[in-house]
C-alpha cells in the first residue's frame, strides 16, 4: 500500500451467506478510491437464477422482477475480476464480502483474487471506542455521512468509502506515539488492516498541549481543578420568580414548584426526619429536587444523589446538572462516583502492553483502550459501552482502589481513581447509585451530607442485592490452580524460571506453591463433604442449574461441620496474599532485574491475588453472618451447582430479605433524607415503602404526593384480552406459542412496541418462534439475553423505527422513549415475584410466622408497583399517545386484579378478544 494505491470499497447483497449452499449475489456495489477521493462507482444488479427470500427482499428493497432482467454472474464475472485486480479490497465486515465474492469467481471458473484486504468494522471499533453499535447505518448516522439507501450495495459501498476516509483522518489526528502503538499491535487485526494503519501513520511529532505521555501511554491532559467559590443567591421563593428563572428552557409547572419549595424547606430544617415525594410522570422530579439544592449544597455541606442504575446516574452528570447550571448562570461542581472496578488502572494497563503473544481479542481491546485514553477524562470503563467486560484483560486492568505511591506507580499523579477521590472534596453534588451507597457510604467520608434517593421504590431491593453474597468456590479453585502453576518448577511460564538463580526468592515461591496446594485440597474437602450431605443420592435431577435453600437445621450442620475448613481457607489465602505482596514489591522495586516478558507473570499474579482476596473477604463475612443465618432473621442461605453431578461447581450464597435496620443505620450518616420517585405508593399509601426502609409512625408532613400533568384519559388506552390463557393452565410450550402468535397479531404494524415478561426463559422461547414468523421480515426483533444485553438493546431500540423489544425486569421503568419511539406496551403476565425464589419464600415465611398475609402485604404491593412502572413507560410527554395491552386474564377475573386496575391513572380498561384488538389499535394510534 502506498500513496498511489486504489482502494476498491465493495459491498454485496446476496440471497444468503453460503455459495456452497446455493446462495448467490443479487447486487454488486463498488466505490474506487485514490488519494482519499472516490474516482469511480459501480452498481450492478445480478440475476441469481433462483428465488430471493422475502426477508432479503424487504431488507434490500430489491424487487425480484428487476433481478430477472439483470445479467447472470457468469456474464459479468470477468469484468469485475479485472476491475478489482491490483486494488486493495475494503469492506464493512470483510470476512463476508471478500470470501463470498471469491467463491463466486471460483464457481464460474475464474481464479481467486489475491488482494490485500481491510475491514472497516475493526477500524471503527478501535478508532471510535465509545460507540456502542458498529452497524454501517449507525456509524454513518453518528459521523453524519449521507447514506440514502442502507442495505443496497451501491449506497453501502459509497458510504463505506466515506467511512474509511473519516476513520483514516481520525487515526492520523491521534498523537504520534498512539499511532505507533496501534501500528505495533496491528498484526492481530483482520487480513491487512494492520498494514493499512502502518501505511497511513504520520511521522513522529511533539505532543500537543492537550496531551501528556507517561511510558507507552498518551492521555488527555485534565486541567487542575480549583476549589469553587459559590456566589450567594436567594432561592426563588415565589412562583413568579421560578417562572422567570426557568423559562424559556423549562416549562413552569405548579406541582413541580410545590416540590421545590418542600425540598428547600426540608433542607433548611435539617435533622434526621425524612421526606417522601411521589412525583407523577412528566412532572420533572429531577429538576424538582436539584434546583432547591443548588441554593443549599456546598463543598462543605454536600448533596449526595443516589439513583437506581448507572444509566440514570450518568444522565444526571451529563445532562441534568449541566443544564441546570446553564439556567442558573453558574457552575454546579458535581462528581460521579462508582466502585473502583469501574475505572482503569493505568499502571496495570501499561504492564499488559508488554505481554508476549496476547490473544487477538486482547490486542483489539488494547488498541481500543489506547485510543480511548486520548479522549477520556474520567477513566470510567463504562464509557466503552461494551456488551461484556468479562475479557481476561479487564480482570487485569480494573482498579482495586489502591493507587499505590509515586515511588512505585509512575501513573500516580494521573491515576483516575485517585483524582476521583480528590474531586469529591471539591464537589457540591456527589452522584452515585443505590448499590454503592449501601456498601461504600464510608468511602465517601462526608460530614452529614444531604441525601436524595431517586427511584426510591428500588432502594430496599437494591440494598438487599448489594448485601447479598456469592462465594464461588469453583472460581477460587481456578485462581488457585493458576497461582500453583505460577509457582511450580515444572511449568514453563512459572516465576521459578524468573528467579532461578535467586536463593532468597526461590523458597518464597516454594512456600506459595505449598499454600496453593493446601487451599485447593481444603476447597475440595469442603465441596465434597457438603455435596455428600445435601445432594448425594437425595435427588433425581440430572441436568441444569441447581439451587437448594437451606433451613436452620442445614445451616447448623454447616456451622458445626465446616467452620474449621472455612477458617483454614481464610488463613491460607491471607498467607498467599502476604507472599504475593512481597513478590509484587520486589518486581516494582528492581525492575531492571527483570525482562519485559516477565511483567505478564507478575501482572497475572496481581490479578489472581485481587480475586482471591475478594473471595476471602466474602468467606469472612459468611462466618460473621452464620449466627444471623441460623436465626433466619434477615437472610436466607443457598447452595448452588451448575449441574447436579458437578461437585467442583458447588458454591455458597445468601440473600437478604429484610434490610430496614441496615438502611436506618446507613441513613444516620445523612441530613434530611429525601426519597423521590414516580411510583412510591400502593393503594394510595406510602406504608409499604416506609416499612421496607425501616421507618414507622411518620407524621403526615413527611409525605407529599404530586399528580402527573398528563391527561391519561386522552393519551392512553388499556386493553385486556378476554380470551388470553392463564399461564399456569397450559404447558410452557403452548404458552410460548400463544404469546408469539398474540405478539405478532398486535405488533405487526409501524408502531414501536415493548413486550414485558417476568422470565428470560420465556423471552428466549418467544423470540425463537417470532424469528421464524413473517413479522421478522420487516420488524427488527430485539430480545434481552438473546440479541444483546438490556443496555445494548435499549440503545438499539432508541434509534429504531420498526423495532419490537422483548424485555424483562430492567425495562419495567427507568428508560424514556417519548413520542413515536414507543407507542405500545404489551404486558404478558401480571408482574408477581416467582414464589419459588429463595428470597421470596423467606419473606413469605417471615410474614406467616408473624401471623400476617404474605400475599396482601408483600406479593400484591410489589406487583402493583411494577404494574404502575410498566404503564409509566408508555406516556412520557404531554403529546404522547399509546396503547397498554394486558395478556393476563387475572387482571379482570380476580379481586386482586381489579384492585390493581385502580392503581392506573384514571383509566378504565377495555376488554376485547385478541382478534379485535389490531383494528382498535390502528384506529387509536393512527388518530395521533
């Protein structure tokens, strides 16, 4: 590749993915580029001499009648072969287009092309590290590249050529050391993509002022923050003052002004008394609490805001707080706080770059991170929007919260987590999440700050989840096995080879090897004894995940028979930690003694030790919790197996089912806590929520309920299918068949739809059926746990216009899809907890023991809240219109179902047979 190279940017439309299976090309598109400019375009329809699947017709918009008049591939193959000879082949997913085209050439008797080839997907993944989707239409939209006809070969080829040009420009704009670091790792990229980067890399130049380099890493320079001084301003006490302040950016709402005044007065009063505010959807609760605190919170007396999810947490920092600051005309210093593992450890990442022969996946991630470090100011790995962070590299480079010292960590002054800790001191607002607040409030180290718990209806459950523990004995065994190899003289990659002539350190490694052997044997004994007692010969189950709840007698047996084994394991892991720390200090203290390749082994040692320490701390907590578990007061313990006969997978876990006392202890750290949300009440009362949070006998002044400004009667309709089957009355297969048919009947239209389920297994079953039905030909099917994570499919749905999303718990609330982004919600079942779940059983048993009714006091309030939340997804603005469909007959046939109906905002459900619904839905939504 050189300055004169011609790049042939190609896109193919085909009847399928395999020439061997009879699939054929139906359109060839090509844009020839030279010197960064498109010099020629080619668009050619091809007669496949066979039928074109309906899905392909819909995707490409190509009419089979047009293809009949087109030439066969045999007629144009030689011309295309000549056209592409002596070019560099480029495609978006090159490992499809290039092999398919060569297979077509071979089929008609022509030789394969022997071209260098470049993949724009991988280039985009590296050079656009914070993008979540690398589909061509999404990339062209993000980069504002004109792309008139997606999935037509000529349009896709031209767009890919423009994409290549922009990606090249982005690469060349990177700091020179970063360009060179990417080139050095290019061998892991597809085909000749790495050689392309080498060909376009710029000569080394001095760094621009906005960057700083330490070792192999180039980072964006973050200006040194100074302590903010807050201009004194009077709170806008009257409605007129609020109106003048907020308009025109915000619309003045009387109910929102009431909320602001209540929050401001509550903060002024101080003290431990809570304030509960149910702010109806659309009222603007975020602004309702942020604005008053903007006149109260300071760096000395901060506001802590805890949200239910990381997504909402980021929205506050990136959107809500900066927008309010612009309205006020002054800064609102705010910081987002997460657990350390969300942040990159620069020292560990730099060490990972010296690994010998990393996997292709690791190389690609390293390149992505090298580019990202020139952009990020936070070091928050969540900015990468990856679908999973389980790659081995992330285990190595996640922060542990320990930044070391300037003497052993060359990145100490740049360390993201250390700078985050420092920025907390300067901030007036600290934004975190329920889980972090529950577990790590002490890390904030703040003096009685104000507190707002947003989405407070989740706070008790999120706190319970944060306190729940999983002791993965199988993982501990794997980590110990890796450590054993690192200290075994017979292993090629052992540290013994590094220290082969060091008489002082070899005995240390021998001790490490002996300790890991002892720990492995202890776990094996622990697992086998527990398995024999609880499982061996006591069940007929052979396949699938197994979870066994432990009663008090079972826990007593664990206490008496396994406490010594657990204590031994804790002690041995502690001694392993001491040795690992000594080895790490030796490596950092005299790096001149070691080869670069040795760094990988010490890095592995550090990563393994961190995981073991975490599991050791969980074992310590288990011992501390055993008396509480025996008493059965607030927690329930379980044993788990991946498969019934897989003894090595046996693990321990416990879940908390009552957190009121723990929350009350936590709240003692804060001043004047405020709990807000759109759905805090059940049966028009806050009692269920306050009981969960450990409050009793609060005065009426502690509660404020504000209605939504929406006119739900005019904006929404609730339809209930009169002929829907009861889920428990039919088999799982028959139920999935019904849901697939019903969803297709209701959602096979131009309206974006979310279908809510209580089970990921049911989602998978329904998705498999829908994928083979006609609706899949013209509707994008998104299924949680099948086509992607909840976060990924939520973002995909937000940019769609013909999407059908199948989701579970995380989609019941918390995501805004206004206007036509969402026009229909289908609730497959009333959202009750699974009664067989261990934590649910424990809650019910405790209520029964107290002579109370678990259904009316726990199951029904929880399901009612979720029903309100699921309906709340539908209407997000005052101009929205939507349909809410319930496919559970209990909603109209049972007394509790009719009671749940009353929780919906002033709407009486309509009952219709399923077959009558599509016509009504079309009439109602088309009127919009």
